[in-house]
């Protein structure tokens, strides 16, 4: 009897805690949505119009029909998708080698690759900006994509290696005995079997590329080449209180693709993430 | 070229080695080695070289000198920048770790009791985590809007409380920035803590129960000690992430008011790309590297030596 009331009390406390946390995480997003749906007049009414009396989609229309925003979105899509493909091409062979071959100092190589990720992108951008300027790669998507790839490679290598570890080695051995060489084992057997791992690595890299700010902010100055992260930052700098609802709509449009991509593959992404952190 | 021709060409590189030979991993690693070498290793080496010059971004070859080092490390504002960085990092890391752990514990308990809402809570937190830093800054700037219609102040007014100067009061602004960073970062800690909790051997709890342990004793003598390695690894990851945070601050406060939220990464950015002082920025980059490395080593020394959990 006493045990049951204690459990009940625990349940109530759990619910209270979860409710507080839910409000904390959801409030900024609800507020953003609320602002994006308001007319200019209702913006000034604050929380009393959390659900707008005269909701409007005009702000979204204004953003999507403007001359810059669609360009920003396409640029961001191009940069993040191409860099994700590049990442996979570069990381997949290494992941295969780490998963299948035994060689000296393998652990050191793997940790070394991971250790690079601890370096702030800002630190490497200081000299990279100079190189890119000398090579004439400022204001080129190619230069930015190369840096995106470098930033993504360590994680993708680890993710793919982890996935390939789950594919039985006996498959490789059988194919080798049948006369396949290592390259065709990799291309014809391991890569097709790794499709879920490759897909989640691709999505994670696309989301990371979509969120990228520092690299394009430094390397791309021409407005027609800028991706959404930089575009919205510059747009925000020119706005005032009377256009806050349009900024909210633009912000929402920039955030939603990342959220949808994440939710679609949530399970895969989470298991990949935690595998790395929990194994240590 | 046919596939056969490609493979025969590659065979001398070791990529097509037969199973009876020990294959060399290096051709497979080559692309990664090249990319990491060109975009990480070489630039990092160059950062160290630049630090001993007087290079600027305005051009010119510059000369080797030690004075940049001395000059940067004795700048009067550096101490304040480091203090701001420390408060921001410590606040964010402790906040994310504590809230993330609490959420993971409650979610695990609630799942066991079949309570409603755990998935909604987890998904909402994770959505905040996916929001790009720049957008996160813009969203929180709307919430912290100090006008009577701001997202938090109008809420406070509704509850009959006085408005807060979230971004313009130098004593408050740091906590506003930490709050926004905790909002965005906590989901990661929650997910890591959740996975670690699930990995604890249930027989430990059974043994504790046989010994008559209370819920609190189970938490302090079973759960937390078992989580120690995961907590330390998580702290390393989020500390480094927080130290490198840049976009969420530049779009929320831009480092202001004054220098109240100008963390080391933002300061380095300003020195290099606003003042064009490449050499001084390189010295600051080295300071950043040393801090991350030092912290990682300190945390790692707390990890249990024999068990690689």
C-alpha cells in the first residue's frame, strides 16, 4: 500500500518535471511559429495573441517570392548535398579498411582522425581563408564544399566503420574465395549492404552542411552564392521590429528542412551517435 | 575503361590484393589522409608558424617575430575574454549535463511505469538540437526581445512580474546566452545519458534490491558510479563543442553589450576577420587549441584506467 502511494508520488513528480522540460524546449519553437503566422499589428500584442486572431501565410509568401531567399535555399541544398556525397566517397574506403583489415597502429589512426574533430573550425579557417584567397577560391562553391567535406569526414568514417562492423566478415571471405578481389568485395557486397548506414551518414552530413555558418560566411561574399545560414544572418541584421514576422517566417523555413530530415531518420541517427559516445 | 582493367591497374596499389596476401590499408586510407592533411594538419601547422610572424590579412609576406605572442598574451582585454569564455562554457556544460541526466533518468523511469509523454519530450528536445546555431540565435533574440511584446517579457507580464533586460543588462546577458545554449545542446547529453543508463547491467539493481537499498541509495551507489565513464566522455564532447560555439552567439548578441558575451572564439574571429590581424588571431587559435587539449586530458585522467567502458 505504502509502496503504491510512493510510486504514485513519483509519477506525479515525473509528469511535473516532463511538463516543465517540454515547455522549456517547445516554447521557442511555438513562439517562432506564432510570430511567423501573425500580421504586423498582432506582433505587438505579445503573448496574448499566441494563437493569432487573424493568422496569415503572407509572411511565408513574402519570403518564398522574394528575390534572395529561394536562391539561399538552393545554394544551401547544393552545398550540403554535394559535400555529403564527397564525404561518403572519401570516407567509405577508409571505413572499410578500418572495419576489415588488421594493421599496426590502427587504433592510433582512428583516434587521430577523431581528434581532428576537436579542433575548432575557426582555427583551421584562419589559414584556409588565406589559401583560398590565393587560389582564387573565394566566392566559389567548390572551395566551400571542399572545406565542408574535410569537416565531415571524421564523423562519417566512424559512422560507416561502425555500420560495416555489423556486417559478417564471412561474406567477405566467401567472396574472396570465389575469386573476387578486395575492391569488388567492397563495391559489390559491402557498400550495398551498408545502404542504411550510408543513408544515415548522408543525412547527418546534409544536416551539418545545412547548419554550416562559419565556412560560407568567410569564403562566400557574393549574395547570389550565399547559403541560407549566412543569408538569414545578414537579413536579420537589416531588420527592425516592424518586420520581425517576416524574419520569423524565413527562420522557420530555414529550420524545417533540417528537422524533417532528422525526424525521418531519427532512430538510425541516434543509434549511430550514441554508439560512438557510449563506447568511448 | 572496363572494370577488369581498373582492378588490374589498382592491383599494384594493393587495393585488389588477393585474400592470401595481407592487404595494405594505406591505399584505402589515402583519400582521408589527403583531405585531413590538407585541410587540418597543414593549416594547424601553419597557425603555429603564423603565430611567430606579424602577418596581416591585408597582404605582404610578414616577418618572423616573437613580439606578436608577447603582445597578444598581455592584452588587457584577454583576461576578461577568458573569464567570459569560462563562465559561458562552465554554465552551458553543467546545465546540459545536469538537465540531460535528469531528463534521461525521468524518461527511463517513466518508460518503465508506462507514463505518457516520454517520446514527445525526447523528440521536442531533439528538434531544438537540430536547429542550426544561427537560427537558434535569431529565435532566442525574438524571445529575449525587451519590448513589452517580447516572447519572455510578455509572458512575465502575464504572470504579473517585472520585465527583464535579457540582452542589454551586462549582468543578465551571460545567463541569457547560457540559457539559449542549454536549450539547443541538452538533447545530446540526454541521448548519451539515456543510452548509458540502458547499458547498466540490471542484475546490479536486483542485487541492490536484495540488500534492501532505497531508491536514493540505488541512484547514488549504483547508477551514478556506473555512469561515470559516460558522463566524462559526454563532458569532454560538450565542453569542446561549447568552447567552439560561435554562430549561436554572433547571431544572438554579437558579443555585446560591450564585451559581456565575447567568448574566445568570437574574439579570435574579430581579431582575424575584422581587424585583419592574422598573426594575433593565430596566437589566439593556439590558446584555443591548448585549452581544448588541456581540458580533454584533465577529464580523461578521471576515466577509469582498466575498464574501457
